[in-house]
């Protein structure tokens, strides 16, 4: 291998690639194929197939463990976090199996166990909380989505410009667009297709709504 100022600790760490410069691989088979610079991987098979990426931080067993990582400035912390990542760049992924299938998505913040687990290509999303956005494969149509709370936006696939904040808020919506749900189980059952445009604020506000459009619910159990 080539490269300068690299640190490799563990069986086969940085053993195959040209190693690049200023990389740190700690753990068996960490950064095995690395050619880029300034990467840090800690844990068994962390950054295992990372190649030309620069500025990566992968901490945890098999964090960024499978994908041939070429995207720069990603952070993945947790067992299997960012496992399939390839060209996606500037993501912050924290939690066991969070963004495990993300490949090409950029500029995402996903924090919590199993967040966005089936998603391949969403960009610029903020998803925080156990299983937030975890039930569907979010497409580029869902770019910029905000899911915060346990299972918030769980089923989302191609729904556009949705904001879900609160326990199970907007949980069933897969392809419904332009909804804002703030509060415990707000708009829980909304599952229409296309333009929804519903807004709900408060404990279980709009919880009974399924496919309606352009509704506004404000207050505890409004529209119950």
C-alpha cells in the first residue's frame, strides 16, 4: 500500500487499497479498500468497501459496511448504520441499522434506531426517532421531508413536502403530499394519494381522517 500518516489497527485493516493519506482504521477489516484521504473507521468491517471517499467517519460494527463508498463527508455511527451507502454524500446517520439501505441520498440527518431503513435515494431529509420513516422506500419525490418522533412518517414513499412531528404522526401516509402534522398521533390514518394539504396541531388532531384534502385541525382530538 501507499499513503502517508495512516493508522491501521486490527486484522486486515487497510490491507488492500492504496490506503490514501491520513486515514485511521481501527478494527478487523476496517477500511480494507480505502484510497481516499482523511477517513476514520472504528469497528469490525467499518468502512469495509469504502474506496475514494474523503472525510468519512464510520463508527460501529459494519457501519458503512457493504457499499462501495465514494461519497464524501459522511458520518455513520452505530451497528450497520449507512450499511449500503455508495455515492451519497454529507449525510449524518446515527443509530443501529439507521439508513441501512441508503445508497445515493445526500444531505440527510437520520438519528435513532432503524430510521429510514428501507430508503435508497432521499435527499435533504431530517428524520429523528425510533423507526421514523422506516416503513417505506422514500424516493427523490420525498426530498426535504421532516419526520421527528417514534414512527413518524413511517410509511412514506413518494409523498412530497410532508412534515410530521410527534409520536406516530402521519404514520400511514405513503404518497400523500403537503401535509403538516404536529402532535401525538396527528393525522395518524391519512393515506390518500397525491395532494393532501392537511394540517393538524394537537393531541390526536385529525386522527380519524383518511383520504380528505385541505383540512385544518387545531386542538386536542380535533376531528376525532
